């Protein structure tokens, strides 16, 4: 599955638009990770525990996006974007979304 942030894919033509596809994940750090991250925030700088959590969440949301688009019969996703938000004080939501399409090589 080709996933791009652009409207078009060089060398391909969009033959059919299947619709909006998305992949959603909600993640939370455990209490230990929150304590360590809290201590790191006192000193400043990158909080590696949260960086790793959000990188994993983005990868998983893309995987779910691809599964959703494939179930719709698509072989590509164009205009892929991420969105994220906080849920409560310890949870993060990450969604990857885009337009599921059927493409054909020129």
C-alpha cells in the first residue's frame, strides 16, 4: 500500500476514490513512566518516554489506517495526515487519516 501526504502520486493515476480512511489509537504511559517523565520535566529537555510512546502510536495508527483502506478495496492512501490530542491527564490519542483510493500505474 502506497501512503503519501500529497494529492497525487507520480507515475500513477487515481482511478477510483473509496473514501475517508483512518487509524486511531489511544495510549497511556504506566504510572512508572509518568513518574520518570515528571522528574525529567523538572530539569527540562526531551522526555524520551513520551517521545517513544508517541512514535509507537503514530506507527500503529498508520498500520490501522492501511488495514482500514485495504478493507475498503483501496491500494493507496493520498493526503495522509496525523492529528493528536490529550484525553484526561495521562492518555494521548493519535489518528492517521487520508483518502483511500485505487491507483493504476501510468
